[in-house]
């Protein structure tokens, strides 16, 4: 299992490699949420250990948020020393797929999408942690419906 910072570094590296528009803290939060959910559904294990909470603007990993909040709305710069080879092939496949599908959307569109999903809806009133089993169930159901 990786840390959320490993996953974020990998996503920033992907965005940098394809000359993306940059990832704001808000957009990165939503992408790591989708990475966690789909990793749980596809691999049966979490991609990272840090908890995800239901905040006003959607799912957030507090540790990642606080380390990047100094960026404000500006894109987060790729983190020097990122070694994408440290991510195993199965996890990398999930991250690339999530980036390719969800990376095309703006941060606000991703926020709106998460606001329509059960894991956030069930916990947004109190801003509580979204339990891993709930994420796994929700994303597994999404995959089986396609």
C-alpha cells in the first residue's frame, strides 16, 4: 500500500508528462478519491491508508489538503524526485485509467460529480470519514453496472 502522497505525486507526474493544464489541490483531491475507489473495486485493497473525509467541496484527504493548501487555486507543481517506477503495475494501471477518464474534467465538475455520489452524500452532513468498505461497495457496484 502506498501513501496518498505517492498517489498524488504519480498523478502530478502523469499530468506533467502529457502537458496537462495542471492539477489544483481541489482537482487532485477528487482524483485521489477516484483512484482509491477504483483501486478498491478492482484490486480489493486500498491504494493508500490515509482517510478520506466528506467536506463541503467533496471528498478530501486532510493530510494531502493541508500540505497543499498554500497553493490556493493555483496548479500544484509536480513534486521533484517523483519516481513513478515505485508504483506497482496494477496500481499504475488504475491511476492512469482514472487520470484518463476523470482528468479531463475541471475541478468544479469533479466536485459536482462527487456531490451526486452516495459515499459523499452519506457523510457530508457531519464531515465524517468515508469508510473504506463503503467506498469499495460503491465503486464495485459502479463497475458491475457497466
